[in-house]
C-alpha cells in the first residue's frame, strides 16, 4: 500500500509489543519476522541504532524500537523478535514480541486533534473491543533519523 493511503483505506496490521506496550504496524511494510540474529555494533550511530545485521545479501540497520519510542534501551535476550521492514530501504526493528494480525478500518482511527503535537512516527490510535488502545506506527518515520513532531 502506498504510504499516502495509510489510514485512508482498510489495512492489515501486525500487533507488536515494544517496551511492554502493544502497537500496530502495517503488514504491507513488513518483509519478515525473525528471531534476533547476530549483529555488529555501528560506531557513532544514534543511540537507537544498535548496529547492523545481515539480511540475505544486504546489511541493514538494527533499530531498537523501544529506545526510539520511549528512550529506554531494550534488554537483549533470546526471546526478542526482529521485523525486517521496508522504509522503503530495508531496516530491522527490534521488538519484544509479535501478536496477531488485525484489520484496521479508517473510521476506527483516532487522529490527533488539531494543535496537539505527536511524534511523526505515530499515525493515530485505535481502540480494541476490550478498550485497549493501540497506537499505529508509521514504519518509515520510525526508522528515520529525525524525531520530528507534527501537529494533528
């Protein structure tokens, strides 16, 4: 799905746990979900870039999603998952866990109110039937170097 249509048409989203909270990532931006592979440190990288890893014949940045969102480093353990995502370049997002795939309808998305600032990697939020709120993440913005905030 073209990024400009995200949130304007129904889309499939994968539930992912980051720092103990559940978020939604558009399935169209996910190439693969894998266990945490070997990775190498990347000198002088931003704090949320852990390093690089091999994905096939490519070397891709490994992004600590928790550090990017909550400014807290993830404790590395074998149970973590890595999402290979298209930003459009490939990147690897380190997350705590993955859940099921849900369908998000445009009318169910709560966008920020005019004048309320939020990180540019947040599209909006949806509430599940049990009243849990899931923030929808824009993968390309999450993987990008800036932490811009945009007005709703």
